[in-house]
C-alpha cells in the first residue's frame, strides 16, 4: 500500500516527466557543459574546455575615469582608443557614460549589447505585461457583459492569437511605417497634421513601445479567455446583493470582480511575464534588433551568437545566465510573497 | 567531447528518420543513385534545376541524380546537422560565401580531379568557390548588382549617362542625389533595399561599395585580421558617406515595400539583375541599367551565388563530378539562364543564351559581372564577418559614431578569428 502510493504518481507522471527530462533537462545540462567550452557549430577543431572565458566575456564590467585633456575643457581621449590600446581594458566597449565634475566616467563592458538586451527585455516586460493584462481584462469584461453576438466578438478578439506571429509582425511593420503607415496617417488626419509622422520602428525611443503595443494586441486574446473563465466563476448572487445594497458599477468592479479574479490575475500575470521574457520573433521580423540595439532582446542575442554566428558555446552561456537570472527572480518573488503572507497571517 | 557525441547521435537519429523515410525506392537498372541537396530558391529555378537533372539522368547509364529540395531559410542548419550526423548527400548546393566555412570544416571535397580543369577555367572567377588554393564549388550562374534609373530623370537633371568605361564618380553621384532631393519630387531619391535587414543582403550589396572606397571586410591576403581594413581610413570615409545618405534623407532607413522605384517614389534603385524584368515591365524603354559609382578604387559589385559542391563523404565522387561537368556545358548553362534569367558564367554560354549574348537585352549584367564582380572574402568565419559588418553598418545608419561602430565590427571579427586559432587546418 505504502509502496503503491509512492509508485503510482511516478507511473502517471512518467510520460510528462520523461518528455521534460529529454527535451528540457537534458538539453539544459548539455548547454551547461557547453558554456565551459569553445564548441562551434561548424569547425574541424574539437571543442576544448576554456574555463570561465564565456562568462567573463558576457558579464565583465568596469568603469573608466578620464580627465579632460589639458588645453580644452570638454575634450577627452576617445574611449575606444583607450580600450583598444590599453591591455588592461582589452575587449571592453563603452556601455554609457556620465560626468562627475570635469571628469568623465565611462561604464565599460565586454559585451554591452547583451547587457543592453537584458535591459531591453525587462523594459519590454514592464511595458507589455500591464498593457496586455489590462487589455485582456477589458476585453473579457466587454465580452462578458451579455451583449448580443458575444461568441463572434470572442472569436474576433481571439483570432490574432492563432495567427502566425511572423505574419502579424509583417503586417504591423506596415502599419508602423513612417510615411505610408496607417498609424501615422490616422494620427495626422485626426490631428489635422499637427502630429508629425513618427518613425515608430526607426526611433530608439519608440521602437520598443511599438513592439510592446503590437505584442499586447496579438497576445491579449489568450489572457482574455482565461480571465473570461475566471469572470464566469464569480457568483452572480454577489453582484445581485451588491446591486440591492446600491453599489455602483465601479464599486462592484473593485470589490467583487477584482477580488474574485485574484488568483486568475496572478496566473495571467505570470504567464504573460514568461512569454514577454522570451521575446524574439517580433524583433527578428520587425527591427532586427535595431535601431542601434534598442530592441535587441536576450533571446535575440542568444540566437545571433549561438546559431547565426555558429558560436554555440557563447549562445549557451547567454541562455544559462538568463535562466539563472530568471530563476533568481522567481525565488525572490516567492520568498517575498510568503513573507508577506506570514505578516498578513 | 561527451555532449557532441550525444548531439551527433540525436542528429543522426532525427536525420535518419528524414532520409530513410523520404529516400527513393531502389530501382533495378544497375545505376547508382546520387543524392543531391538544393535550396528552394524560386519556382523558376526549381523547375530549371529539375529539368537539368532529368537531362543528366536521360544521358546517363551509370549514375542517377536524385534531388531533394530544402527550404532556403534553414538550409545552412540542415547542412550542419547532416554533417554532424555524417549523412551528407553527395552533391550539395552551397551559397558561395559559405564554401570556405564548409571546406575548412571538412564537409566538402575539392573539385580538382573530379571536374575537368578547362571547364572550371572558362567560368567567371567570382562563380568559382575557392578556399586555401583549391576549388570546392562552382556555379552555373551568378548575379550582378547595378543602378537602375529612368532615362527621363537623367535628361531632366541634365546628368550624363554613365557607361561601364566611365561610371559616375562618387562626387557626381552625390551631386545628382542631392539635386534630386532638392527637387522635392522624391522624398528619398535612392532606394538601397534597406527593407531587407538580413546580413546576406547588406554584405552582398554594401561591402563592394566599401571596396570601391578602398577598404574591405578583412585583410584578404592573410585572412587573419580586419584591423586597418574594416576600420582604416578608407572604411571611415565609406562609413561617413553611408551615414550621410540617411542623415540627409537621400535614402530611407527602411523602405515600406519593394516598389519604391517602379512606383516613382525613388529615382534610382540599387538592386540586382533579378529585379530587371519587373522594372522593365513597369518602366519600359525608359529603364537604364548603370554600373554602380566608382568611389576611387574602381567599380566593384559582389560576385558568387549558389554553387555546386561534392561532399567529403560522397561514396561516388566521380559520379558527382560527372554531374557537375555536365551542367557546366555551355548549353546547360544557357538553358538555366533562359529559364531563370540568371547571368550565365561563361562567355560561350552567354553567347548561346537568349538574353545575355553580345546583343542580348540583359548583356549589361554579364559585362558587369565579368568586369566588376569580386567574391566576398573566402574565410571560414564569413558568417561572423557578415554579421559584424551588418551590425556596424546598421548602427552607422542609425547615427552611431562611425569610428566606434567599425572598431566594434573589427573587434568582433578579430576575436572570432583568434577563437578559432586563425582557422588553421585540422
């Protein structure tokens, strides 16, 4: 009996567990081994162990402090001239700089594109998760309002989800076009030409928000379905009681709908965040990581190095570091939630 | 290494499923099947290659070529997977810049000895894939880049029509572009097909311009560094010029579609011979096909398209060689050109072809290829070189400091060369 109880779950879990082991755990362990080598996709030379070289290249950062050249106040020696001649800074590139008095401090890194991509990815998540979840909630409330043709609307809102992301990206690249795009034409028309055409995907400031808007539109249908299921799980009696008590629409939303959806919303937030951190297709199709690296993401960098340049060891290093980072965040979040629950309890 | 072993076994497993499942049933006429892999490029090319293979099989008693088409997008990965698994086909189509990489990795067998030397000698140099002094691949056709514009535009601008012997200088070209822009009719007078952001296009299209300025992707003599070549004085001039094109609004950083020239949004298009039929249809006799400008070191266009090679593991290289020798016959090259509009690679085949003969309507592309085409550098690190160059150039387009961008590209390339121990032979 006792033995059965231990074996039964394993038997039932086996198909999934074997799948996970073969397609997730094993490749990850292989990737982990690869990170300590210089393995290439195409090479007659056997891969050799290189210790932590890949990690050093990925994560090294430093700061270069420069005083202005004597005769003029604002002229500094070119940073790249320093990093390419001074052996101590070999392999470093500028990530950004700031001034302290007359001195210029340049933050250097061995792989600034990766660090920028890391920042871009989290910035994207910060933009797209609230936007997409709010949009999904709005759509779910609309569809749930009991208007005629509910099923039709549900199908329409869900349709972008089943479309190929590549196709959606191509279409939106047209919509975002500076001169001929629908978005700029509309903005220009409704503002009588006051709003100048924005180069949505060509301006470092707007490129990532543009991709976030498009991604939210594409993905919201999926979260809408989940939230819809959550909405329909809230007892109608609660609403009836609140209406009798004279609660307004807003009060009913804040005090019944939101608390009733709490678990669903947490789930939707987590799922959306995971999807957002894997951003790749839209970037690859719409911007190629540009302009000037403003939309490059971690996955994009991993594919660029690991597959397109054949440096599979470095691509694996990016993936492993990213995995560690996300795992760390999740552990931290879990710990925070648990300690908050303890305080509340 | 442990992980490679597992990887190889996995890839073998996956590939065996593919090949064993789709392989042809053996036929009982004593002929030996040779598997051939080609990229799916387009319907015309697909049909023309199939017809070529049929003609070869019809005259053969010893060999039969069995073709398998693979999507072009994942073609490179398929070759890598097949080579890891030791299941390479006998004859493979290879994109010219990748020849060095595959040859260095030991996937290909030199053609010397398998294909008669006089046949290869007749082929335009850029259509021959060489690495380390040996010929590894040879193409039936090539492509040629040119400037396309309208006769009426140049007449209106009172600009001389350049010829192959007297192309525009960089300054003339610059003056024309700025006058076109000032005229107000064209928001972006020049279309560089920047809509395509893939490294293959950017390297193919713009590294020849870099060469015309006097720079290059890497030092071709040694193949060991990009220092002083990709970030030297000539390259800085090229980068500054390229940045100016976008800063002054002469070129759009991302064309919304491929129709800027035929719709009249752009006055001049920098594009390949493959666009010529489309341009001809819309512009008619007003169309002018011109050599790209000479920026000081002669006109340069990219050379080298898809080529044929024999894999190292091919059990019957003599059969594969017979196939390649067959398709290098002038009549076969001319037939391919007639069917696809690609530029034939030998003088005699051009004369036999419909459009590329001395008076043919597409002759200019053959002349451009013969006179100005230079292959991209034959380095096993080409994919890194192409990515580094493209990243640098796109950053320059978007306003990054030219010197910094080219230094970044140079460092990327040099580090990869060092990581691979200078691409020393095994």
